């Protein structure tokens, strides 16, 4: 992002808080957005594959091309992402810039986030859920992995999501807390902006 006086705004919040929906709403309203999930063909979680992903080089090129084409006189909205979206990593320059970008924090109660995830991932077949659990099994731990698999085996998708949300919250909350940019706005839901 060097050399350009862009006006980035970073949407942050825990898993299921509605950041992606908010980003899409901003685009529909005519705002300038950088949709990293779309460019990566991945929703950014162990369950987020959206088709074949680009190569790391192609993803980086697409991100940098969009950054260089952004209008510096308008806000550029993007969603906070960790280092990787599936198999592709964020350009290091963008990852470093996240640490100081102005923030809009989106907060929702965990029950509302679980419901949103259930709605957004309901079409994911059981095999997709199990494959996602296998990808994060070592980080989930044996007992939580077994509990999630048991819930999935019983068709209790909401219970499985709640168990996974606890894991994602514990994993991502410290990363979100470390973001040092000024907080422009804090939303109680993605519809408050």
C-alpha cells in the first residue's frame, strides 16, 4: 500500500458477526470495497472453501492490482483476515497495514452469530463439516473434536457450531485485540452502519 494515500477502513469482529454481509451491502450501496474472500475463493475458515483457489502469486497480484486501482479520495472497505485464506496468504504489506487501519467493530451475541453461521453454511454437506473439523483437529484438541463430531453425527449442527465458535473466539480474539488502528465505529449488529 506504499505510495498511495488510500483511505482504508477495516471491518473487524468475531466469526459470524456479519462482516462479509456488511461488506457486500456496502458494495451494493456504491462503496468501494476490497473483497479478499472473493479474490481468494475462500471464506477464510476451515469450512470456507468456495471452489478452486488461485495460486498465491495470482491472489497477491489481484489484491495489489485492486489496491493500486482504488480511488484514494473514497474509503476502501475491507474485512480483517488472518494471514491465510485457505491456501493463499495475504500480501505482507497488507497484513502489516491491517495493524494500523481505522476500524469498524461489528459485535453480535454468540447465539446470533451461531444462527448466522447455521444459515450461511447450512448447505455444506456433512462430509464438508467433517473435513473442516479434520483440518483443525490438532488445534481443537481431542475432547472438543470428539464433541463436535458427535454433534455432527447426531445431526445437531447448531451444537457443533457453538462448540466451534468457542474455538474460533479463543483463537481470533487476541488477534483482533492487537489491532491498533483507531476505532471509527462500533456496531451492535451488521445493520447498524
